[in-house]
C-alpha cells in the first residue's frame, strides 16, 4: 500500500483515461446518451452515477481502506442516508457529545419513524455494554469528538459492538484518513463532512462515506440513489482537488494546533484545554495508539466565562464562524452555534459548557495566531 502522502494525489481515479488529463474533468451533465434502446453506456443519469463523483468516491474508499465510497451533498446527507438503513423499532447508541446536527437528525427526524436512541459516554466501556438492547443495531460516534475532542478507543468499542451483532459507525471528520483510519481498527462504516478538512478551503459543502463491507456498500448505494442527496460534479471536483493537499495541510494544522494548545495550557486566563496532543488530555495514550497525528481542533474554557463574548469578538485572524477545517483559522462558541440544537441540560451533562470555545486552527504563521490570541486575552484582562 502506498504512503498516504502519495495516495491523496494518486489514489482513486486520478487521471482521465480518454484524454490523459492529469486532473479529472468536470462532467457537468445530468444525463448520458445510450447506444440503443435499453443499451446504456457506463452511465445513465447523474443521480445514479457521474464520472467526476465516481473519481472522488473511489478516492475516499482508497484513503480509508473501504470497498466502495459514496459522495453526498452534505455531511448530514451522508449521515441521513447511512442511518436510513435502519427501520422502526431499531435502537441506536450515540456518543454523548455527538455533533449537534447529528443529534438533531436522530432526535427530531428519525424518532418520527420509530427509531430510538440513547446518549452514552463511550469512554466508559461498561456503560456502552450496559446500553445495548435486543433492538440495538448500531453505535455511532466521533473521535476526536466535536467539540470536546474526546478520544474513544475505536478497536475496543468495535469489538464490543461486534459481540452484540451490531455495526460501528465512526465520524472521522476531525482526524481525516491522513491521521486515522477507523476501518483498520474494526469500524464498519466511516463518515466525513467533506466540507471540512477534506475540501480544506471553506468553499464546498459535501459528505463522504465508505465501508469495508460489500453488504453494507450495497445497502448504502441503493439508499444513495433512492434518497438522492448526491454531490454534484463541480463540488466533487473541488473536494478531490482539496484532498490532493491534505497531507501538507494536516501536518501544518497539527503543528500550529500543538503550539497553541501548549500556549493556552500555560495561560492563567484559561481554565481547561481540550487537545489530544497534550499529555494532560484524558485520551492522550489512546490517541497516540490509534492516530498518526492529533489534528487541528482545540477547545478550551476561560477562567471567567463572562468574558467569552468579548474574547471571540476581539480576534483578527480567527474568524467568528461555524464550520472548521479550512486553511483559515476559525473560532466559535458551541453552545450558541454548532451545538445549539442540543438541549442545555444534555449539553451540560456531556460537559459542553456555555462558555466553551472551539478553535479550528488554520495554517497561517504561528506567530501571528499566537499574537492574535494574546491580544484578545489582554483585552479581556484589561476589562476585568
């Protein structure tokens, strides 16, 4: 198997066989001419398949070690499609600090068709085991998680899930396949918001899914075509173009994030830092064992959470915005932004406090980012 640094460039369908183009063309078409009545060529209709989308789908499967990949119009479109494998009466186990959009989908949409769920602290393997019911069909989690950067033991969880004859679904958005490959550790399906690090430039919304099970691949393929939330050719090209620099970007994100996390940990204006690359992080040892790098996401709590608004509005290079994974640095407050759809009592039970701040650390010069943060700390200190 080639190195991931090579595979992000040459994996999947990386050239056009017809013309020799080293960049896969954008096949901006909705339909395809047929050889004769009932004699379609390789493609019939772009919801069912498109050469540009196929190139991206082959690429994500290559990077994650899957047998087949799937590209969707958003991360949530991919999650919805995968969870549509389940039926009324089925039960899901979700990590207790799951992304707000995923929670909203399950809590407000899937429960209407009779699917039930429980939120569980999956770092407690005994709690996971106790949460299983006869109707449990899947366990869904992120690692590192959003927004608390909780590290979950993919292999240990997958082993328990398999023993209960269920499937493991892992959102690998924060780590990307460059730093972590859940299928190698026992997961059955890997999901991504391709909007984030894979696209990498905050210019495309997409979702990617892959699996190492032929049976699951057949189910997902049927649902992708039936539900129809597919990614268009232009956006497919943008994500594939972004992936070509994934290795370079992830190394830069992680290097900057490590420096900022260490800086924050030394600040007397910060109560707690959540970053798996810190030895103080509860999941540090697990992260070292299952990841090749710690990523570019950091969350932290100010010592005085009444200063959160002033702090996040005082930054120059960290843009106050939702999303993450672009080359530019972003800052947000999960309780009123990305995780606002989760009821306050459930957020707090999971450890997501109202004053929690999340950083998506970009690839700017580290001295500029540190100076930007220090200026914001100086401002809230001056207003004390």
